[in-house]
C-alpha cells in the first residue's frame, strides 16, 4: 500500500513551486488554471500540481493559451499548435513525484556507494545521451554519489540540489553499458537518504518518455503529484 503524502509535505511542495513560478501560494492551492506573466521571458512553462494548473510565460504566450482547456494545456501537440505563431520548441515534458522521511524504510541506502568526484560523474555522463545528461542535472548538483561496477569504475551517479532551502531535487544517471542491474535504484537510494538529512521533502522529475526513471521513483516510494512542460519561444 502506498502511503499518501503528508499535509506538511504537500504544503512544502506547493510553497516551493509558488516561489519558483512567481505566484502566491494561495493561488496554487486552488483547483483550475492560473496564469502568471513572466515579463521578457522566452520560455513558457505549464505546471500541474494536484488539481491546480499554472500557465507561466510572456504575455503573448498567455494570450495564445488562454482558450485551451485543461487537458489540452497538458497535451504537447495541442500546446505547440497554440503557440505556433511564437516559433515554439519543446524543451521537455516531465512527471513530478515526491517523497519525505517516510521513504527511509523503502530506501535504506546502500554501503556500496561512495562519494563522487567530478571525474566519476563525468565518466558516467560520458556514457549517456545528451538528453539524459540534461535530464539528470548532475553537473549542477553539489552533493553526489556513485555506485561502482565490479571493477570499481563509476557505473551510476546520483545527487541533489536544494530548492528554496526546503526541497531537495534529485538527479540520477546510469551508464548505458551498466543498465538493467538495479544500479539506478541503488545509487538513488543513497542520494535520497543523504538529501533527507538536510531537506524534509524530495522531488523526482522524470521525462515522460523515460519509463525506467519513473519505475525507479515508484520503487523508492515517491508518489506522483504533477507534471511540467517547458517550451522555448524562439521568436524574440
């Protein structure tokens, strides 16, 4: 049985995202669609958290999207068609999942992992696609660990960065030649336990096309709560 997220965890998630989206927390608590103008921005972001949907971006993008229904706002082709006059390019679409200290019983960590050096992380990332490197976000994370292969070479890496001093955003990558061995769950478990020492809430963001990442999050006890779509508007 999956344990639901606590009220405290839900408040933290909404508070962090409200700060990042530039809106009032009370608005993110309301179901339905909210529009937030990002003056001068060349990016549009659609965020769903629970029953709330936030459409953020420049005024021209908000005007183009204002008549879309909630399902269409979260449909990538429909979203791009509505923004066609602004030369949209999809940055990515992701599932958002969350966990808190209750996951310690599911993800107790593992003694095989070790603190990662920059060389370790680069070794793992060099054996991933560019899209996978970007999705992991590991290069921007200050606290990282790796799981070694039988020869001691870094085979998988994970880490976290703290958002708004309250929530740890996790990143994971597994070298393509080391997949299918449970290393993602192993290294992510250690990274999650380490992150919980300083942050009460954890976030896992996985591309909608990366089913392996979503399955790993589920096995570790993360609960899906929302989605995010980001679009680059190339017409300046």
